[in-house]
C-alpha cells in the first residue's frame, strides 16, 4: 500500500538517523533493537514491493530480472564484507543505507527529479557525516578490520582526563590519564580482581 509507506519510510529513515546522531546508549538496547528492526523492516517492505511492481511479465526478460536482483544482493554483501572495512574507519554502512533509502523514497513517492535529488543527497550526506563526526567526540584512534571498528576516545576536563576504548558502541575499557590515576582499575576490573 504505497499511501501507507509514503509516510512510514521517511519516518523510519529519520528515526534511525536521529538515533545514529545521538551519543550514548539512549534508551537501552531493547529500544534501539526495536527501532532499528522496525526501520529496516519498513524500508525492506517498501523496496521489495517496488521491485515486485517492476517485475516483467513471464518471458525472456524475467530471468534477467531475477539475475539482476540476485547480483544486487551479492554486490551489497561484497561491499559490506570486503569493501567497507577497507574504505571506512567506522560503521558507515547504515548511515549510507539510510540516506539511499530516503533518496530513493523521494524518487518513488514524490517524483523528485535527478537535479533536485542530487542537491538533496549532498545535503543529507553532509548532515549525516557532520552528525557522525560530532558524535565521535575527541577520537585519538579509529581502526576497522574484519572483526569490527575500534575507537579510542579521550574525554573529561583537564584535572580528570580519561581514555576509553570502544568496540562499535560498546565501551570495553577506561583508564585515567593523570599520573596519579594511571594504575586505578576501571570498567571490568576492581582492585581485587
């Protein structure tokens, strides 16, 4: 039902983008899990519906249609598994996918023309990039490999500076940077562990 998805898809993209731009856990794992699952479901339902509407009638073009659909899925998997870890220091696949969903939704639902769409895409991409950079804070190091994205962040005031190791969005370790606090155990550790 295109009338329903005309509002659901932009709302889902904006909700996921809003959550990505916010620092910290923001509502807990259950809320984030529900938000992303619902957002991805809405976008997938929309795009699969649009794909089904454009399917050719039975004939010689139908196998090419299915081959192109399968090739698109395979290329997406190759991009996420092989290209993205080399191209990006952090997880940028989701923000890129959200921007593409929003742009394609504007084409399908509201008939945006390529020239207007190009300008809108640049503005959206810049907005998401800026929000992601503001969220990262004072990153000392960002590394991404097959296992995930690691980020080291320094924070705190001049008297109480701390360094934190993040794996994705999970904090895995914190240490005090001052000379008197450097040996104090933090996060997973206690003085008796």
